[in-house]
C-alpha cells in the first residue's frame, strides 16, 4: 500500500509539472487542462486500492490509514498547490504582468485552519469507511490515523495563531522608527 501512496504522490507531481509545461512552454492549453484536472483521479485510485485491499481480508496497517490521510489532505490542499505552481511557472516562463498571472488565494490562519478541519473530516470519513470494510477487530491503524487526523486539526488550530502572532511581532521589530526631531 505504501508503494501506491508514493507512486500517487510522484504521479501527482508529474501530472502537475507536465500540465504547466504543456500550458506555458508548448502552449497546449487543452492537454494542460486534462493533465491538471486528472490529478484528483490519482487520489481516487489510491483510496479505491486501499478499500480493495481491506475488502480482500488484509488487516489494516500503517499504510492503509496513511492513504486515507494523504487523500483527505490532498483533496483539500491539492488545488491550492496546483494554483501556486501554476502561478510560479507562469511568472518564470511567460511575459505576463502581475495582474495577468493565475490567481492564488490568500488565506488567513483561520482560513487554513478551517481547511485543515475539512481535510481532517474527510480523512476521518474515509477511515470510517475503511473500518466498516475491515471490521473493528482489524482496524487498529485506521483508528490510530483517525486520532492523528483529529490531533492534526487541534494542533493546527493552536500553532497557526501562535505563528501569526510571532510573525507580527517580528515585523513590528523590523519596522524602522522615526528618529527624534
């Protein structure tokens, strides 16, 4: 299972880089769109293979839970990763001005935390399906990853605002003060 997750991650980046290369270097807009839109199907294949493995009687292991975690967070954060790579590639390989570059959303710490909550909820739902398939007796790792998903959301809710506060204080320290008159 772990190999499928690694292969899925590698394929995600291959499709992403091939998509932006097709768009900006080869000017193949349709091919680019197909490649970029195909990236979520990689997640679907990973989770389906996970469920097939569990349905065949495999006891859950670390990688089954990790697959659900990977898919849950990839579904929520993947589109923004694609948008960021698309913008960076366009900036580097085109003559577009700043206003013409692809848009990347700006988010607050609260916005990212809400996205993390969504990703954790999707992960827990995928893990619950895995538990239903494997049976409770064979679901130690799926339950473990449910706890990891819940803890990730909790930790993100604490660390995000602390990081923002630290950044604000660093910016205030760096601002030049007006010399006395």
